[in-house]
C-alpha cells in the first residue's frame, strides 16, 4: 500500500483564535443595522413591521407635531452599546428619558392612557383619560428577520469575514 503525505495549508489554532473577533464583528454589524433600521423607521414614518404610522391627531399637531414620534427628534437618538470580549451581546438603548426616569418612547411603543398631571391639566384638560394607540417603533425590524433584505446583507458580511479568515490563515 502506498503512503500518502498530507500537508496542512491552514492552522485550526489560528482560526480558533480569530473566531471570537469574527463573532464580535458580526454581532456589532447586526446591531448597527438594527439601530439604523429603527432610526430610519422614524424618519420614514413606518413601524418595525414596515407599516405606516397612524396619522397625527389634531391635539398632537397643536403641540407642534408634524411627523409621528418626531416632534423633538429625541426618540430617533437611540444608542448602540457594542458587544465586547467576554460580553457577546449588543444593547440598543432608547433615548428620550423623562425627569422621573421613564423612557417616553416606551409609552409610545406599547400605548398608554393620558393621566391627569400638571401638564395635561393645563394644556390638555379634554384629553385626560384618552387612550393613545401604540406605535411599535422600537424592536427588531422586519428587515432584520431571516430572508429579509438587511438580514441577508448581514449574513453576506459574516460569510466574507469567515472566508477572509480562512484565506489569511492558510
């Protein structure tokens, strides 16, 4: 029987060392895409499902609202905290915190009832008890689900990172 010699053209050890960096880069790329999609949704007036927001009510327009969820521009300022070594997750935080520490955007995401307080008593006395419908603007957008456009782009980026690591370690 003839002996066959095999020669390794890459190092599994080097590839394993690169794997965590590839995973972190992938997580952060996905996080950037999710964060951008949330912000773009507010700009375009669409929720995370890609559906248009309900038009503004006259009472909201009276306070200076022109586009849903974009009166002050604060909700659009979401913040992405990147994944790091030993902490393999990214976080996207809402902006627009009230003086009491509640996130104003969370109320809009789930819907709420207008309660009596100093502001509503003075400026919106007829609105107290009214229900404000939810506008699902914060979450994982439809475009980031498997088979959708942004998801496919993220997968393509991941594939290129892995292929590049194989080539460089060969």
